[in-house]
């Protein structure tokens, strides 16, 4: 479902620029693996084209800006995930300490309450 009332003319380069700007704003690092970064950026681009906003590429969505406000990238859970695990749920944003450790992002527990998305 594409929202024609929104500007959906973003490129992959626009998305990668957005990712780097968000990381700078919050003093995070971006995952250094270019292939992984590209895959996540592609997911964000597809969600932007589909929904009209940067919805987390790793979570289920209502496709509605108001209901998905908590998972608009960077999501509200990102801050606690990075503080506790050194990475966000997707592994896109990392703490500088995590990057320095040389580890690669891995699965972490989901913080989004189940009531936000009934399965």
C-alpha cells in the first residue's frame, strides 16, 4: 500500500544519509558492515515508499503513522537497547563501545509490547 499523499521520492542514498544524521544526532555509530547497512537501508526505503515514513525494517507494522509512532526510525526502544545491549533491535545503530569491541550485532529481546501489534 503506497501513500500517494506523501513524498515518496527518496533514494537509497537519502536513506543512508538519514541513518548517518540520526547516528550523529544521538552520538551513536552506524553498523560498519556495508552489506548489512545496505540491507537495512533498503528495508527503510521500502517502508518509506510503502507507508510514507521511516518505519523500522525489522518489526511488524500497522502501516499507520500514529499507531507505529513508537517504531519510527530511530524507534523509541533504540535508546534503552543501545544502553543495555550496545545495539538497537535491528543492529543498525550501535554504541561506540560496541563497535570498538569488534562484535557484530545479534538478536536481542523485543521491547515493543505485544499489545502494540496483535498477532
